[in-house]
């Protein structure tokens, strides 16, 4: 190669934010004129400039160029020894460049900024602040924080008191200012203080000046000034309200209540519920009449017909009959006419896999089942289908994954005749997984049927 390049000898150090200029010598030992393009390469290429960027050399001639190195003053500029490179590319043959290199020392630098947030606080119990320390240098930094106030009226606590801050990051230290004495009433007191942020000494042993952050803490009274006035106002207002109640409102309410009790209102209330009142009154009167049996009055209240036992010539059955005729609820003695309350349960267990399994309840002969309530249960959270049906068709078709328990109530009963069946059919697709319980091996569903059994025989 007929082109050669070299830097000046000697150690070169540059501080971020500064500028250093190096001289590079270029020689053409060939027999043709060479035009060269000069390009910085290597780790320093981003903050390196060359003047001039092009050189034209005759055979046997030499030239020089200046290389300006300007590392930025930023945390990303790492300190230490790096390599400065300059590539010379001939325009006649760009595939045969020449590279000249030399070492370059980037110096460390320290740049610390700190801020107190907030600078002023107000509280009756303690002041809360945060000291934010920002390391803008290119080396990790350790700082020590200390707070001092005017006098001994406030105690300060910093947590943590020592911070190690990486390059380009910010660390926080919490500051609590606690007053030595409380102020219960009166004007607030203002306490001024300072936070000193002291960096560790430099590697050469030189001390670094601390950053001083000024702040204030306003200690307020625990009992606000308006509290006594508010208490007095509340007491006066409560006394006025009590006086209005006893002096005006209470007599008016009593007078209105007395005026509302008239013979017409009593008669209207008595006629509002004739059935229940008449049955209960008749039964109670008949039971309490002189010469009647004591148990008859109680029986008449429940609406049952007592035996015609007499005492003193008066029939106890009279009170019972009256209670049965007027009462809204016939009670347990009327099962023959209204039906016997009945409930039954149908359960099905089925393994997963798409198969179906069924179970049924058959109504006894001579009876009809009036279904008024259906409760379906899926306690395991299984997936699949559930069908409740009678001979007349399906009553319920449900997806198991949609419910754990569901109830249905009918104003008009579903009548299943004697010998009829209510069938529960389950198609298990996936067995559920109860929470905090062993995993079952089969789907398990049930249906609770509620209603009355009615006799169909004459």
C-alpha cells in the first residue's frame, strides 16, 4: 500500500465536555496521485470530527489533518482508556482503506444536583419531605445526607442517610421533621431547616463541596381555632331543636293522633280483614266463654275442628268451627282438601365422556303431585347438560356450567298424575374441580321437588 498515516505520540486525556485536537500525518509513497476520504471510526466516532475531510496527495508528497475529540458531558460517556481510530479511504480503490489508531483517556467527572420535595410542609404532627439526589456524572456516586434546624425544637430523621447512586439515576431519601412539643391551641410555628448532601471524596482525596437544600416545616395547632365556636354553635342548635320538639311538635303530634281515633276509623279497621279477624275472634271468644273447654279456644285459633266435648252444657266445637270458617289458613287439619306438603330429591352421578344418565320419581297411585318448587344443584361445578322432564314434555333444560344452585317457583302448580314420572337426565361432559377439595371422579347433580300430594280418590 502506498498510503500511510500516523498520529503524534504522547498520552492524551480529555474530560467530558472538553475538546482536544490531535494531528495525523498522511504520506503518499506511490507513483500516482491519491485522493483520500478521512473518516473517524471506533468508540469515539460519534464525538470526533476531522478537518479536512478529504486530502489529495501527489506521489512522494505528505499532508496532515486535525482530529477534534469532543466527548459529551453526560452519564453515558464512560471513563477510562478508549481507542481513537481514523480510516483513510482512497477514492481510486475503496476496498483498500488505511486505518490509524491511538489510545485516548476519558476522564471521570462528578455532577450532582439535589432537590427537596416539597420545600415547605404543614402538619400538626410531623413534616414529611423527600430529598431527591441526581447523579449526572459518569461514575457511581455515594453521598451522605444530614439535616439541621435552628435550635432543638424539631428532631429530624433521614432514611436512608447514605445513598449510592449509579450514573444517570436519581435516589430518594425520606425526611421526617417531628416537633419536640405539641401545640394544642394558638398560632402555628414555622421551623426552618437545611439538608446537607455531601458527596464522597474524589479518588485523589480532594473534598467535594456539599449541596445545601433549604426547607420549612409549619407546625400547626392540634385543635383548630374554629373548634370551640363549632361546639358552642352545635350545643345551642341542639337546645333550640329540643325546645321546638317539646314546645311545638310533640303536642301537635299527640293532638293529631287523638283526633285520628274515631268510631269510624275503628269500624273501618275492623272491616279491613274480615276473614282472618272473624275466624280468630270467633275461635278465641268461643274458647274463652264460661263453661267451654280451655283447649278449645286454642284449637279454634289454628283452624282445626276439635271434638265436641262439653263442659257446663256449652259445646267447645263452636269456637273451632268459627275459626275454621273465617281463618285464611286452614292449618294442618285441612290436608285432605288442600293436599299434603311433600318434597323429594332426585340425584344422578355420571362419569365424563358424553354419555347420559337418568333417575326419576314416580307418583304413588291414588295421588297427584302438584309441583310448585324446583331447586337444581351442581355443587362441584360440572360441565354438561341437565334436563328435568315429565310425560308431558321437558320442564327445564340447563347447561351445568351456568350455575351451582338455581331455584324455580311456580304460582300455577305443575300437576303430575298418579303413576306419572318426573325424570332427571344428566349428560356429563367434564367433571368439576371444587376449590380446596379432592377432585371427584364423577359428575354429581340433584333436583329437589317441592309441592303437595293431592288425593284423587273420592
